[in-house]
């Protein structure tokens, strides 16, 4: 009886040792921006001459942001600016915002299925 119990405990412990963890981390920036994750997706915030763009990836593969919409809020110290995020080809665009070093940025998105996604970035 004791050997069976010991065998069960050892089997259970060995199962814990061999499980692998797959993190859904932000990954590497592919467009020179800052990467953050939310809802199992990766978002890369990139400064543009007339505002900012966000690229979306699903498990390392580019994803068209079709159906996503929302607002980008940028906090540069005490200065706050906001712009609508709209689909522009393979990315989301926000015109009229400036991404300064150290700025805190929040993208409040809504999917076509009315699911809310909030993504937070710190500009480096």
C-alpha cells in the first residue's frame, strides 16, 4: 500500500517537473516601437511623423486589425492628448499625438464583437 502511494506521489511530482510554460510575452519590436501584450495579442506602438501607429500580432504572426477601433491617450508629464485609433491597412493609426520619451500611453480598443482591450505602453 505504501509503495503504491509513493508511486502515485512520485508520478504526480514528475508531471509537474516536465510541464512547459508558454508565455505570451510581448516579443521583439519589429517596427522600432514598444511592445505590450493584452488579450493574448501583441501590440507594437510606433511613433509616426503625424502621430502614432499600432501593429497587432497574434502569437508572432501579423494580424490585420479589421474590426478594431478605439482611442489612444498619451500622457507626457502633465500634458494629455487623445486621438481616435482607426484601421489603416495592416495597422491602427492615431493622428495628432506626439510620443515623447517616458510618455505613458493607453490604447483603449473595442473589437467588432464588443470586447474591450486595454493596452498600456511606456515610450522608451
